[in-house]
């Protein structure tokens, strides 16, 4: 591992240099706020932008992705044979991803890259991606990343971690992928390792100290699933929910999708689209039965999955990185921090 000083005056030029060998993604302002998207040739990532409305999950898991194609033209030998769509899997770099969002990618990976099953679309995109993170010097009021097992200077899932030092970035190179990306940018101003570690440490401690939002999670593991499932508080939590799904779409750790086939003339494609467990249609069976036909069942499912089922299944913490996006975005102020506290402190009445 090494450290590099990157003068901000050289940043744009370095990024541009890397465009020859990488597709670049980063935060940019859109009509709907700051989001992660592919950076056109003349666009630089807005590294100073406050937290993005949407996370970088769409870089690996697009909102709509063509996954299979086939032809219905029977004059062709391969008609009606589904083939993988030719998605661009050339190297790409995500610039300015926040450490909690990089950790979220690792949580999503547990779903898409398992011993039994490897999702080729997500995994191939993941392997093609270099994550260049920007540490959070000043966490906002919704940030509870420390309670969620990550933090403003967390390195998990990153290839490079940048610390903003006003006129320069101090870059900590964490992996060979990160090293290759720094080389592609021509960033080579070696920084003193001891001094750099000390600087990172000071900034990390300051950032962590300024996080005001703490959420208890230590009691979740010992609760029994059935006790939490049957707890009386779910009606109150779900009462105001309008099942809009916003919380799931903005969440960097939500991975649910649906499949849709479309045919135009003789060409047919299969797409996968983000879906949401908050929708009544999500579990609607072809028979007409819906195991989560009532709102409270859907709201409970979302929180139980994130804060209990995932925790029990993987023993890798909760399926939430504390980014606070769902808290900020919920139109009726349902707050996962409050729900987590309620679940964590719940004792079943004897
Ligand atoms: S954002 Fe709020 S209202 Fe919308 S589905 Fe989520 S919890 Fe319900
Ligand atoms: S559940 Fe909310 S706070 Fe947690 S990662 Fe998802 S959007 Fe962020």
C-alpha cells in the first residue's frame, strides 16, 4: 500500500488521461439532484457535491438492464435461443463514491456472488470496476454509518481512498486495481507513508467524532425472528407508509429486481428492472394469492430483511450502511434509525 499526493490542479487532467482506458462514473448534478452517472467526455465528477440522492449501485446494477436477447426469425439457425446481451464490460472507474456506498457494494455482493450462484451481469460488472472513494470529512446529520459497521473513512470495498486536504487529495492506494487506475491517470507524487497515515488518522477521528446519529444494533442478533415478526409495533410503523418504494430505490443495499420481456418485430429482449418489496405487486402470485397483500406485511419485510434476516443469515452486520438516504427521502418520515432502535430494544411481553 502506498500514498500519493494529487494536487487538485492536476486532478482533471489525470482523470481525462484515464478516459482512454476506463469508462468513468461519478457524481453529477441532474434535474433530480446529485446522482452517479457515466461522465461524458467533457464532464468532471462533482467531488465537492454533498451526498448524492442516488448511490452508485446503478453502475453495477442498472435500473433497467438488457440481459438476454433472441430472434424470432425462423430463417435464422439460432432463432428462439436466448443469448446474453452484449453489455459493455470494459474497465470502468467510479470516482467519488463514499465509503459507506462502497461497503454497500460488498453487502450486495453477498447476494449476487455466492457459493451456489454467481449472477454474471453483476459480477462481471463488479470485476470490471475500480472504486475510487472520497472520505467524508464532514458527515451530515443523517449519517449513521458508524453504527452500521462502516464509517466516513472506511476502506472496505475501495481500491483507492481519497482524503480531501483542501488544495490536494491524499490518496491511499488499497489494491492492485487502485494502483493501475492511479497509473492510468499519471498520478505518481509519492507521499510520505508515516505522515500520510497520521493525517488520515486525524481526519478520520475528527469525522467520526462529528457523527451525531447513533443507532443501537447490538441486541438484534439475540432476538428471535418470530418474536420480532409478531411484535405489536409494526402497525404503528407502517401506518403512514404510502408504499411509494422510494426508500428501496435510493438504498445502496437494496437489490430486488423483476424481469420483463419485450418483443419488437422479430427481435426479443429480456430486461431486468429494479423492483421494490414495498409494492403490493412484488409478491403477487400468478394464482392471485399474495403472501404480503397487506401494507404492514411489506413494511415489516423491508425492515426485517435489513435488520434481522440478513444479520442472522450472514453474521456480517445489518444490511444497511447508515447512509441516511431513506430517512431523508421518505415522504412520511419513516426513519430506519427509529425502527432499528425499536427492534433492538424490543422485549416480548410474558
Ligand atoms: S419511502 Fe416511506 S412511504 Fe415510501 S415506501 Fe418507503 S417507508 Fe413507505
Ligand atoms: S436502509 Fe436507508 S440508511 Fe440504510 S443503507 Fe439503505 S438507504 Fe441507507
